[in-house]
C-alpha cells in the first residue's frame, strides 16, 4: 500500500506551447520566462519534451532548450520529459546529456520515453527503423545508453567521452505498465504520465513498486506523477480558462487539430454542448481555485503514492499561465 506523502514537491512539465496567435519564437522565450519564475518560487524540476512536426509544440530538441534553461536559472533541476530514444543513437544521447551534466553538475535529469513523438511521416523524416518504438528495441537501446555512462562500458567499443563521470539522473517515462516495469527492472525512477492516462496512473504506480529491483543509484522505488493543472482565484475562473484545452481536445476528437484557442473563442465553441461531454474531453485536467486544486492534487498523490507532482498548465494567456503556477505554489505550501 503506497504511503500518503506529508508534503508535496512541485515540478514543471513545459511543452513550449504555440498557442493561437503566437509563434515558435514566442513560445520558447515564454518557456525561459516561466522557468525563471518557477526557479524563484521553489519548484524543483523543469522538464521539456521532444516532439516533431506538431504545430502546437515549439520544443523539438530538449537538450538545446534544457541547456538554455539551466543557464538562465540557479536552483531548478532541468531535463527532458523526455528524449524519445527511438529517434537517436544511444551514443549521441549519452554524449549530449553527459555534456549538459558536466556543464551543470547536479542539476540535469534525462527522462527517456518510447513514444514516437509525431505523425507517421516523422519516422521517415528521422530515418527511424520501423520497429524502433517496439518494447524489445526500446529495452535494448536503454541498456546500451545506460552502459555508456558506466566507468567501463561493456556493450560498445566506442566511448561516449563526455558521459564518463557525468551521468545525469536518468528517469523512464510512461503511461503504461510496460514502461513502469522496465524502469523497475533497471532500478530507475519512473515518471508516471497521469496527464495522458489518468484512469490507470495508480495501476502503473503499483506495477512499478511491485517489480522494483534496487540498483546502485536507487535503493528504493521513486516516482513523480505529471498532472495537467489550471489554478485561478475561483473555481469559475479556472473553468473559464480550462475551456481552451477542452475545446482543443474536442476538436482533436473530431479529427481537426488546432492551436490552443483563447477562452473567449473556446466558450463560443463549447456553449451549445452538454457539460458532461465538455468535461469528458479532458478527464485528467485539474482545474479550480487554490483550495480545490490542493485537495485534488493530494488525492492524486495519495492514490499513486508519490511525493512529487510535475505540473503542465495549458492556459492560452501567458500572464495567466504564470499566475497559475504562483497560486499553486502558494496553495501547496
């Protein structure tokens, strides 16, 4: 049975969203702005993802953005949430993230994911082998990557020179039991994607703990859980802001991919719909006042047995997004 944490640690998952009316350049600079704020107000980690060919996501290479964030902040742990290992040779991943760990010692996390990170055409553009995202191929690539960080690698005759003595904290990401069990087998921490699969997050956490095998770097199971959160002064205001992501999710269900709209435009789209249908568009989203959000986040932490929640906040207006992170930090403290 998971232990209920007495205190929650808060972290950030930021896709560098390109919202309606903005550009990739604005999105990336807003990421640096948010990183600076969350560094000041006590967030623990700041992770950025790898996505390719997605109109609404500016971050395609997390190593580049993580380096910029680490250079612009002082306390945050910075990393990838995550590097999609199927898209890269393990040697290159070890070299890039070994360099980051050398430049920012004690502050770099390397989150590893198996998802393709884009449309099917992405695989062809990246020259990715057809089976690269299969579970066996992912497990083999992970083993090779971990070997590059060993003092005396056994699997490769080529040394990832910057990785020697510069191992970041390596996490496995996932929303299913397959990734959780792989993390457990290697004695690695696991990042549980509640924001993608809220219904099974507690099952994934249970599978990870049950299968965990201690390693030299991690003696006991360690998790964080990523959650989509919108926090505002009142429940009604938070729900108004949440209309943007609900409208986007509804549009995606109907086969039309759009940029995150402003709440005014979203309200017009959602006005004629049944409230239950609207809420079903984004079932894992936590939206409300500080008190409401605090209660719901503690409930998620209790169900999954985690002491760390990684927050992603899909709000159209940048200032309101910053404010949501401020309110949440105050509420949890």
